C-alpha cells in the first residue's frame, strides 16, 4: 500500500508540474489554475489530462529519469498535444485512442530531442508539441471517421454555459469597449497557450502568473506590448492577432529570455525590445510558409528565436556580466536573480575551489593588479608578496643584503592541488637593488590545476625548489623558499594565474576564493576577491574541532535534540530533528530534513563552509541551522569576522518581497547581511571548546536584527546552538555529528 500511495503522489506531482512547466514554473497554485483553465472546454481538458498521464506512465514504465518525470519535463509537450487534439476533434473513443498514441509519439520526440539538445546545453522547449500536433493535423484529412469539432465558434453561447447571462454581458461589455481592444487580444493570447481563445482563461492565467512570479507577470505584459506596437509601426495587420491568437509567442519569448533562461536585468529587458520585433517577423513570414498546408504556426516563432538566441550566447568568447545565462535553474525568475546575485563572485572562482595562499603567516601585497613596476599589459593580473613589520619595512638592519629581508628564505607552499608542469632553477639571487633582465622570471615553477588553470610562482631562492617537473602536489606541500632571483630588486614572491603551462605566460584574471586579511586590529574573511596593494594577508589552517563538526560528508547523518523552547512558533513542534547529507544528480551537496522535505545547499571550499540556497519550510529547524552557520571559516583566528549577504527571498516575508520582486531586475533595496564572530580566546589548535555568535541583520528602512544565534563546539564534535528571534529563544544540541 505504501508503494502504491507513493506512486500515486509521484504521478500527481508530475501532472501538476507538467501544467506549470508550460510557463517554466513548478508553482502548485499556478498549476491548479492552469488545470482549471484547460477544462474550460471539458473534452479538451480531459484529452490533455489523458495525454499527460499516458506520457508519464510510459516514461516511468520504460525506466526514464524519475527526476524529469516528476519535474514535468517529459509531460508538458504531450499535454499540449492532447489539448489541441481534444479541441480540434469531436469526442469519441477513437479520439481517446488517438490522444494516447500521439502522447507516446510526442514523448518519444521529447526524449530524442533531449538527447540531441543536451549536447549543446539547450532546452527542447515545445518543439515536440509542434512536431507531434503538426503530424496529427496533416493526417486529419485522412481520418475520415473522426469528426471535426465546432466548439469555439460561438463564444457567447459557451460563456453562457459557463456563467449565464451575467458572464455574457460582461464579455460583450469588454469586447465592445475599444479602449480594451489590446487588453482583450493580450488576454486571449494568454488563454490560447492552453487552446482557450477567451479573455477569462487569459485573465486566470495572468492571475496565476502574478502568484508564480512578479517578474514573469511583468515580462508577459511588456513582451506582448513591445510586439503589439511593432505591428502598428510596420503597418502589419494587427487584426490577425485577434483572429489567430498567436500573440502568445511574444509572451513566452519575453518570459523565457527576459527572466527564465537569462538572469533578469535591465539588459535582458532591453534585449526583449530587440528580439520581439524579430519574433514578429518570424511570425508573419512563417504564417505564409504554413498557409498552403492549412497548418497553424502555433509556438514556432517562440521556439525558433529562443533556441537561436540561447545557442549563440554559448558561442561568446567572453560572456558578458551584463547578460548572464542561468547556471542553476530554480524555476523562478526571482529565485534565479537572487541566487545569481549572491553567487556571482563564487562562479568566477569556481576553478579554484580548494585554494589557499602560498605562504605561512602574514604577508603583505607589495604589488597588485595593474602594478606600478612590472604588472603591466598581458602580465597585469598578478601579485607580489613580502613580509613587512609594524613600520611597514621589509627588512631589518640596513637592508643591504638579502638576509636582512623578513621574507627571504621563508617557505613557499602549494596553493592548490595539481601537477608540476614547468620548473626553472639555477638562477642566482641578485644583490639588493639590482635585477637580472636576462632571466626575468628567475627561479620559477608552474602548476597545472583542475579545469585547465595554471599558477606560476617566481623568484625562488636558487636551489631551494623541492619539486620537479611531473610531480603531483597537494595544497600545503612545500615548494621551495622565497628568494631574489630574476627581475627582483628585493626578495619577494611573485604569484599569478594563467591558461598556458609556460613560465612567463600572459596572466589570467581570477578572484581568490577565500583568504584572511588583517584590517586594523581585526581579521576579516575575504571571499572571491582580488587583494589590493598593501593588503595584509594571512593563511589559516583548519581547526580539528570545527573541521570535525562542520565538514559535512555525503551520507553523514545526525540528530539535533530540542532542549528548550519546543513550544515556540518559530519552528514546528518536533523534539528530535534528523538531518542527512546528500548530493543531487549535479553533485551539489545539501543537508536534507525528511520531516519537512527541506534542503540546505552548501559547499566546503578552502576551509570555508558556505551555504548557498535553502528550499523548503522556513519553520524547519534546518532553516535555522542554515542561517546560524551560513558561512563559517573552519579554522580559528582571534578576532576573526565573517560577513556575507543573504538573498532577500530567504529572509524577508512574502509581503515585503511582493513589491521588491517587481523592480528586482533593476534594483534590490531589501538587504540582509550575515555576520559571524569568534568569541573566546583559545589556546591555538589544541583547544577543546570554541564559541561563535552569528546574526542576520535586515536593512530595510532601518537596520534591524532579524536573527541571532550562539554556537558552542566542544570535543567529540558536540555542537549546541541557542537561537534568538522575535524575543523567543530555542536551544538545540547534537551530541554526535557522525550518526544517530
């Protein structure tokens, strides 16, 4: 029985998601509205539902991905084909069979196109629907036993059947009011996406769009009217829009390219202004192409322009920061935008996920990007490091010899795992103030890291390099000692990234993932940043206690007990909360709460635990664990401060977000910041207790503390958290982070 119930629930979610997927959504409320709209014509709605169930059952029986079935990816094209057939033909047993067969055909086309388009990282959109329905329509003249439907010809009669004379009068009032002509066409175009050519269907869909996404709602209106005014500008027959209702091509294109496949921004909106006239031209020309075959173009213009534009964006040599493709799809323009804003810098450093500074202790940047001396032109993306004292001097005594310099002969470490691909040694150290221009780079080595990235370190002391070409090295391995060889008037270490394996290659612009910087008397954790000149940088090491407690591993399970405050409104009433570390099909790791079906996505890079996204119930204890440990450096350093922005949709309520969502592509005024402080003074790496405090500050009109927690870690990976919110306190404890 449990298995049967599970399969029924699975099929139910797959059906709802298939309806919502037509508008790139997974919102259940929106899906119910679309299901309702499809049954404005009962037979068409039933045909669509039969087609959808058949496609999902066949896909499941054949063993295809349950993820894509549940997501609605394999069902929505069959749904549209079923709706089209149900509207075109009169109800009969033969038509029901035709619906099922066409559904299977459309599913096969979807699977085939998924295999082809995935190679180019492109969606197949509604191309399977077009091919499937065109085949049926072209064969319809030979299907002599099937009756052609006359429904949809007498709209007033159908409105009377749905709502009586009152609805008919309202319909005529809107139809006869010239000011609302374009609004009527817009609503009918929206309804036509579900083969319902009346304004009431469009109005319900528009309301559903508003619930699902304010950005999609705005783009639907914006895209339609850009195309509508272009029709008038070029003198095309606007009445064709009201006759064929193919205006949904403009709506779908605007949503897809303005906010779904691209990050919503001013630039995506400007591109819509350029692309919609192109959709109009494709629409006008394709109508003539298909006229001899008596076929509707349906969603052809939307598919053609959207796929072409997405494909050419992937051919860009240097993708623009102003027009970004969505890297992690959240099926919501708002979530895509907020997630991207919060993770944009992280993506720029993804090639160096496990990086640390190449030295021990505190060093100062003596020359940064676009430096005064040597970091110019092709070699401008590099850093020089040296050690300075409190007077900002690099040497003791007179500084006349290399041994006077603090950094001379200091150990240089491997910044990230890789293979040594080039080594140059045997260049003598220079006398102070002199340089060797013949052997510019001095003693150097190049390391090949993952993703085709290389790093170069130069000016080693002669004969100090400990590795040879071909050696595999790990982060923290000793490479050699700092020297004064090559074009180096004073001892220092030169560090750069590049895309080729040669010493002296042109530099490559990369933000450093995580490092610590001393700012006055405090230490701050910097992430995805480029250190400036005079910045004082520190390399930290993971602390065993923090590393054991918070370095989550896939498959790990643990349990938190609610010690006090279990009657609070902030979390659901649950004494024990069980969490498990899992990973999805894209290898993204997350903490999973089975009680609330919630997920908190995270990564661990360079000894930093960083949460990136939360999906699920905000009254789950997992949500508060997510906020408490949003970003934690897994090492320990006195007076260390960690700060990070939190996406507004993960902190603010629906009410405040409603207005923000409308203008989010242009300006985000709802700010929230996470802060973490290391409280107690510990005795180095051997301490058996660490205390942290974290909080989230909301900056809306005035700064306000949204959330605060106190975290205590002790031996045996015991963790205790006291959470404060809205005057309430919740205390939880996990005695063993390894298992329950």
